[in-house]
C-alpha cells in the first residue's frame, strides 16, 4: 500500500513514495548503501520480509513497489508467498532500465501476491504489473508528472480521489513541481483520512516518506519515518 509520484527535476527526476502499512508491522531499518552482486544500491529494509519497497542504485536507476489490491476481501485472501519486497533488490542489481526490465520479465508471478513495480531511469519509466499469474510491462514518459497508488481498501477506492488531487496540486502547479509534490504527499482530508495520500485508519497509517533525486550531478535518497517511526529517521546518499 503506497503512493508514488515522479516529477521532472533539473535534467533528471524526483520520485516520492509514501509507505502505508499496518500498525502492527515492525518499523523498517533506515536506508543504507548495500553491495548487491554487481552494483551498490541504497534502500530501507523491511524487517519482516527482508526486502524493500523503494530504492536507487549507483547508476541512478530507481524502483518503487506497490501492492495490488482489488478489494479488502482480496487483501485478506493474500497467500503466504515470497515477500514482494524481495523483488526490488533483484531489479536494482541492474546497470540499466532495459536490463532491469529483462530481469523483471523473468520473475515467476505465481511466487508473489499481485504487485506493481515502477522503475525509473532518466526521463523514462517502466511499470511491471502482476496479477499473480501473468506479468505485463508498460513504458511511461516522466517528462510530465506521474502518479501511482494502491490501498488495502481496494485500489479503485483511492485511485480516483488521489488522482484528482494530484492533478489539482501538481499538474496544475505551473511547473513548481517539487513543492507541489511535497504538498501532495503530505495531504490529508480531515473527514477522509482513510483514503488520503497521507492516510490513517484504525489498522494502518502512512509510516514513512522516501524522496529520491537523480540528476546528472547527484543521486540522493532521503527517508523520513512518520508517526511512531520518527525515532528511526535516516538518510543515505
């Protein structure tokens, strides 16, 4: 359960990811630089599944994971398969978006509950989507702001209101996109906290916000825990 947005930034991009999780899930390990088989990558680590939901590697390839949920019944019916968080380190161990997409196409979707992964390099993104049986890949231009979102309430429940908010706050912001992007990810409707981008409900809440900036001069990941996880704040570059 996450909301991910990507906006152009300098000659690269800025990706922001809100992570929404159950209140009983242990706090994540703050980001560190990790040596994979071929490249190094920076990402926080989920203590339960051992993987991650967001990260960037030394070549400037960024990745973010979203669970796919048709409705709350489907969420409750998720089987005990391999953690979807294990997908991101595997894809970040690539030297290019093309290579990462080739690796993604070799994943066995039946080993994981449904997911979407967005991979970004320069001004191009690839979205890898699984329904638990088949994989599909869609290419996307990030020369203009883009947004993806999911929720344990059902993705369709939150997509329309969050997308309308994204259009109003970000797409219509006259290109002050980074500031508008931050406003979007911090937004909460007082009467509808459950479907808000910065969400909260009795069983779950937005637990962290990760910002990745990649340009020709810098690769940076900033991780901010929210609420009960604030004591875990960390930063890595």
